[in-house]
């Protein structure tokens, strides 16, 4: 028997999908059928809580639920509340990491930020005991360190560099949600503590207030699910934005970005995620969830209720189901080529 490449591995993950058959035909018809099926399946799931530690995020509408896919040839598939904007929060981290890798080089970045998964929550006030580096660029400490490395003579230069990155990814001018920015800036003592700890160990040389402003601004970039899927599609498409054809990341930096997303993208549940689903992903406390299928597609889900780790509940479930239905696990097609 020669199992089809598109069939879910029998008995894997959620067995209730075994009864669902996607239409035959090209991959794109299957994507649309799959996201509609998954939206229907999860739209009445109201598990999770809205975050309150950034007060503005608690004002989200918990009913919102959108799924978008953008393929590497630039086609978009959408279902649900696709016009609703939400802030990237930590989903900005892999994008800014790639920018700094390209600008400063891997060796320089490795001196300041590690590449190890952490069993700790995203906001842990913890550095690597031996090197004093933040564990990885996906958790707050690492993301703040990366933000501090964005080159520029003034805070405005550095902000412009950041916004230029998002303009390339979105192919339009990015919007920063000022309410969320101010809400986080005025309640961000935990992130301030992380920054001072890094300065204590001489791991952060830039001005702390300016660095945190830049970090809070990158977290407050506001997108819709289709826009986030487009951003993810650039990561799926060798670093080239599929609509504009513009190279946003070098191949070398992109490889590092996707590797760290795979191993560290879901904080302390990263191991479970990669074991179950097996595609690079990143969550953010704004309710967004992004995944990348290299060479094929970017996936975005928006649903603002979060689990105890700070990850969108419907975001990860919908994405896991999509990976099951379309057999997206990076090690999902490992049958022997030669016998
Ligand atoms: N801005 C958020 C914070 O620093 C990001 C956290 C997240 O999305 O995981 O707490």
C-alpha cells in the first residue's frame, strides 16, 4: 500500500477527523474546504480567558475567530472575522529576529541571545545561568534584547527601521495600535525588570526606556488574519514576500528564524506543539497565532481567548487540525524512498 501524501496519518492526533473527507482535486480546493470545516468545528469553543495584564487586550471581542491561509504563490483563503485587527505581540519576535540577524550577522546575535528552548513562561525573569544571555529570541527577555540591537542613530531611526520591515512584509504601511502601546507601556514593569536584569549582567547596552518603547511598539503592530498569513507566507517562501516579490530575509537568516520558531515558538509548550503538529509556529497574547509550512503556505488564526501559557486556544486547535487534515507535519512524509 502506498499511502497518499495528503492523507492524515491513521490514528494520529484527533481521531474525530477520520470521518472528514476533503474534496479531491488541487491542493487549493482542499485548503478552502479544510479551513471552513475547521472554523465550523471550533467556532462554539469558548475555552480560555482574555488577558488582563495588558488592560487594553481585555477589551477584545471573545467571539472573533478568523482563519487565513496565504500560499507561496500568493493565493489567499479566508474564513470568519477576517477584518478584525489585533496586535502582533510576540508574533513580532521572529520577524524582528530575522531583521537583526540580517543586519548584524549570526555570530553577533548569538553573543547576546541564545537558541535554547525554555521550560519557563514567556515573561520569566530568567537568563541563562552560564552565559547570562536570554534563553532564546521568542521569549520576552530575548525579544527585548533583540529590539535593543536594531541599529539607528536615534529612537526615531530605529522605529523607522522597524516600521520599514513591517511595511515590506505587509506591502502597505503598518498601523501601530497606540492604545495597546500605552496600555502595555504603563503596566510593563515585568518587562522593565527583565531589561534591568540584562543591563546588570551587561547584556543590554542600549537605553532601557527607548528599548522598551521600541519593543512595546513592535508588539502593538496591528494586523488582520489575512495580513498575518501574508507575513507568514514570506517565511514560507524563502524570505521573499509572495505578492511584491521582494526579498525580505536572506535564506541563511530565514533558516535560523524557522528553526527557533519550531523549537521555541510556543514557550513552555513548544515541545508538545512540535511533537503533535510539527510546523514552526508563534503565538502572541493579542490572540494571534501564526504557522509556517516551508515552501507551501503561511497560516494565521485570530481568536483572543488564551490558555494558561498565553496562547490562543482556538488558534492552536485550528492550526493543529489544519496540519492533520493536510498532513503538514515536517516529518509527516517519511516513508522509505528506496527499499
Ligand atoms: N507584549 C507582550 C509582553 O511583553 C508579549 C507577550 C506575548 O505575546 O507572548 O508581555
